[in-house]
C-alpha cells in the first residue's frame, strides 16, 4: 500500500512563498501521474497542478505563472513551489498519485494559510 505524506504547509503573508513536498513510501516512477489538489472551506476539492511520468505538467488557470510542480524520482518526492501567494490560495493541499488501472492514492493534506 502506497502512502503519501505532505509537508511544508503553514502561515504565510500575501505575496510570500511556500514549497510543499509529497513523499511517497515507494517508488513514484511507475505512477501515471502525480498531482496536487486543494480544498478551501465550503468548496469542492480542485486540481491545482499535475505532472505525468514523462514530465508533462498541467496547472489550474488560477495558479499558472505562480506555482510550479516538479518531481524527483530518486527521492520519491513531488514538490509544489508556490510563489506570489494570495489569500484565495488558502486551503488544505492534498497530494495525489494515479497508479493507473483505476488506482488512486491520497495523502492526508497540509494546511496553507495566506493571511496578513
């Protein structure tokens, strides 16, 4: 059973930066894709960014140009670099892994709060 553990969340002022990490218990090389989702209070969970095994990336329009997703297969870790953070980025951020064949894994989430 694959486990995903997020870290790096916290409180940051508007305009600041954070880097989230998602460490997998096993190799991420075989995953079809990995991604970051977020869920703000009272809202549905939404895709923030994703990266395929081949390195292709995709971003929500709301974070394009501000967030960057990357992966380090040697460390079995996926990162989300978040710059120019806005209050509307406040949410619990979840790591997701698509194992293919309908298999999906989720982390427990890390809270990001953007506030002055």
